[in-house]
DNA sequence: TTGTAAGCGTTATCAT
DNA sequence: ATGATAACGCTTACAA
C-alpha cells in the first residue's frame, strides 16, 4: 500500500518548488519549457493525481453537485437523474445522489449533509412541506435549481413540465373516446405536480360539462401499493368509473395489478391511462396509453441550468430561468377505442368477473 | 448572501479559541461545562455547520463512497444502487454515482475522478477489460468491493449471485416443461455474468442430453435494442426455438417487443423467460416468468462489506469476504405450461401470423 | 522565471 | 482546562 503522491513529491522529483509544480500542472502563470517538461515528467513518473479535496479547500469549489429526488426507483426519476449525471460528468462534476422518499425530514437532512459537503450546487425535486430550509440555502448563495416540482416563494431556475395542460389533454382525450365516469388516482398531497395534474383533470371535465363526482377522485401518494389499494376501491364501487387516470408510473403499475387481480377486462370494463411512459408501457396487455414526460431532457436541462447558475454566482449574475416542457400523449390500447355516445350503455353492461360478484353498472 | 460560518466565527462568538471550539463540537479532549455551553450556544446562534471538506483534508477521509455501475437505467442496477445508498446514508456516507455504460474507458475515467475526489471506498460492477487500473487502485490501499461481477486476479470482497446455478435451474425448468429447442440471448461478451449464465444454460442442456445447437445461442449485449434485433432473428429462423432465455431485463423487454411486433403468441409459439424480475414482470401478457436477483440486498450487503473494509483498512485488517446470493425462479405464464412429450408436435404446429408468413415448425 | 509563504477550515499536538 | 500552532495538499500573491 503505497502512499498517495502529493505535489510536494512531484516538486521534489522535478527538483523544483511546489509552486512551480502547481503552476505547470494547473497551466497558469509563468514557467519555462524546461520546468514544464521536468514537472510533467515527474508527475507522470509518480503517476501523480491532484487531490481535489485539498484544491477545493482553497478554491472553494468541490466540483460536485447534490441531487435530491424522492425515489430513484421510479422510472421518471431514474431517467431524470441519468440526464443530470450525463451532463454533470461531461462538465467535470460528480453527482451525489439522495433519495428523500417524500419525507421532508429526510430531505432536510440530506440538504444539510450536502451543504456540509460543500457541493457547488443542488438540484432538487422538493417534496411536501414549507421548505424554509431550502429558501435559507438559496439565500445563503447556494446555487439551486428545482426540477419537476416547485416551491412557492422560491425564485430559482426551474425545469418543469406543464402538468395541468397535459393532464387536461389526457382527460380530454378520454372524454373524446366517450368516457364520462373518469376515476383519478391523484399524486401525493402537498406536492405541486399532484395539484396540477388534478387541476387539469377538473378543467377537462368542466369544459366538457361533465359534473365532477367527488367519489371519482381518490387520493394516491405516488406509490404503487397505495394505488393498488385505491384501484381496488374503484373496482368495488357500485358504479365504477369506465376509466382510471393514474398520476404516475409506480401507481399505474399498482392499478394494473389490481385490475389484473380482479380480472377486470382492460379497456372493456375499465380502461386506464397513466402518467409517465416507462419502457414496459408497450408490453402490457393491452399496451398502455400514457402521458410521456421528457424526463431525460428535464435532467439535462436542469443540470445545464445549474452549471450556468454556478458560473453565474461567481459573477453574481442571477439569470433564474423557468423552463416548461410539454409531455406527450402516447395513445396505445389501454384507454379504449372510441365509443359512440349511444353505444356507451353496451359497454358498461359487460359484467365484472366472479371475484367481484356483480355487474359493473 | 451571507458568508459561511467557520469554526473561527464560533470561537470568536464564544470568546474562546478555535481549538476549544473544535474540541467541544467534536466532543473529544478536555473542556469545561462552561466552555461547552458557550461554544454550543455560539454554534447554534451562527447556525454553524462543519466543513467536511476541510475536515477531510486533515483526517484523510471524505465520508463519501464512489459507485460505478454500467447503467442506472436498468432495473437491476437501480435497485442495487438504492440498496447501497440506503446503508451508506444511514452510516453518514454520501454516494457518488457513475454510469460506465459498459465502456472500459469511461469506467477508468470515473475511477480516476473518484480517486481524485478521495472517496473512502469504491463499489464497482466492472465491465469488460483487463481492469489493471482497478488492481492498481486496490493495491494503493483503496477500499474496494465488487458487486454482481468479478475480476480475475482481484482479491477483494465481492457480492455476487450464483449465475451459473440459477441459469441452470431456469433452463432445467424449461426442459421440464417440454422445451427442447431453447434459444438464449446472451449478455455482453467479456462480462463475467454473461459467461456464467451461458454456462448454466449449457450444463442444463448437457445434463438432459440435449445437443447444443450453436444457432440457438445468439449474442446479446445486455441492451434492449440489440435483443430486439436478435429476437427478430430467432423468430425468422426456419426452425425457431420454442422458448427464449433472455439474460437480463432490458434485453427481455426488447425480446418481448420483437415477439409482439411479429405477433408471435407467447408462450404457444415462442415462450420466454427472463433474467431479473422488474416490477412490470407480472404486468405483461402473459405474465413473465423470471429469474429474480436479490438486487436490493446485493446493494446493502456490498455497502456493508465496503464500510467494514474501510474501517478495517484503518486497522490494516483484510477480511475480504465473498458473498454469493441465490436468485429465485419466479414462475408465471410466459414460459409455457407443461407439455406432454408426445404432444409437443401440436404446439409447434401453431402457425405464426402474417408478418412472418410461415409456420414455426 | 522561480521560490517562498500565506491561507483555505479543520484537527490535533503542544505548551501553559 | 485552555490557547497557540503546526499540519493536511493545494493555490496564489508576492518577493526575489
């Protein structure tokens, strides 16, 4: 176990001073060709590698950024994080990843740890809560960009998706297919995307003069298990919805599981449409209609915005841009075929299978 | 944008020396109750947070570990990484994540960057290549644990899965169902898991006295696109296999896509079994039979092993353990039902639909 | 062009 | 019990 080589070692090997070695390796200031080659040779010989920690202490930058998302296990965030990492690494930054699991306490702790680590910037998809700590961080000069979700009263660069509009579009599409009883499994309460997606749902109903049935709005929490349970509740209703609008990918898998377990025919008995378009969406039977978010791009854009911010802070410019991307409705089969208005009756006549023990209408 | 508070500020506020403040906050050495409360109060007032970078310079530990996997977008690695992060964070370590994309150059670069960052340890799932750099790192005293894959000649703690045995078991199961022409889409050449999984396949055939048909072994690369292509090749064979054994999750989704596109009936025309058991496995039609790896546990175990190693290095103990976990065969429907030997003929008589234009047998 | 030395925020070893 | 002070490895004035 050989000792790690330092600049001092290189300098000694080159027969020059530490300052000299630093200048050559950092390629700044003055140095002769001769010194340059001496230092380079020495560094090579010792296979010297700078200690970025030590450098960071002096330069006050760590070339690391922190990323806090709710859960890297969900397709949306995995992809997003991959986007972040790709541009971060391309630019010489490392990313430190943290999963908040939608827990504000955990989120705060990670933020704190990241701050202590002296990360150069932070990309965060904030969970519920008042986020006073986030604001404090921002005020303290920490470069910060929000992704996917916003925080009221926090003016920093943000990369979002137009949740309201795409949710509206999705529900509108369902209505165009003839659906009138549209059940929705909402996201986690307190998270901005949940509110926005629900708002889009409501607007679509309203504009189509369909009365809003409270029983058709059931609260989810962005997690699979909960959605599975909630979908079960929907199925067991006396008058179940003809379609389920599920507000993220893990919940969609949960809802599908529930439909399967209860042998509900998709889309004949209950159709389904999900937010997020994971790789497996085309593989279910029937293939899943989804709202596809450009999660990878959201990641790259967020990271680019952050890097800009980091550079900007040095020059105390404050750009603070808001990027809003548009998700895409991907129509497959799970949402059902167009139903002629008068034929709708026939569709809800299909009885649910034994596990339920009674008809759907 | 207020300045970050340092120990010096705390000391000044408390009317004591920096050393004093450090001792109290670090809870070591001697200090009076009075000083303690003074320092604590001052720290609280200034909301002082230690600079772990500066501390690291002195203590030579960064409380960060590096993780290099091929691609966080695959279910196996996402889950594994989540396991790593959970135990890392529980123990006060941050994790820096890197995706090598199976590219040895990229892998080496990341390893280098991680080394420069002074991470306390490394968890890596090595790609192809000779990994001389990895060995060098290990020799230099860097704590290292390998996960999922091994490197010949590198004796460090490792967390693996018994690929050969589980592959054997899977293929054996297929044979028990009556399958005789078993196509396999292998993993990336040069990666240990690929070899092992193929070895299990071969042994199963051999022990069942089924001759090994080279045309039934097609090389994949662990990526979806390639498998989709290869599965297409299988489908177009004059005498296609009755089942496909696909060596990881992204490839399984690719193969499924190909089967779908070609309207191949699963499992009647071609059955399928996949390595890895993603959330969506029960959602395909028919539900996917898989070999489920305990990826989350692999992550937690790997991280525990690394932390042990890190602590051990300090005391120059070298435990170096090898943990081998057993995957589980999860039988669903895609692998087909038991076929009575003489009835096998009926099964391959089902003609492939128009896109293929000819029967399967 | 080169070397010296201060300083980044800590920790830890000295005296006192 | 406390306060100076010297590291840690690097960058960067400043002196030479």
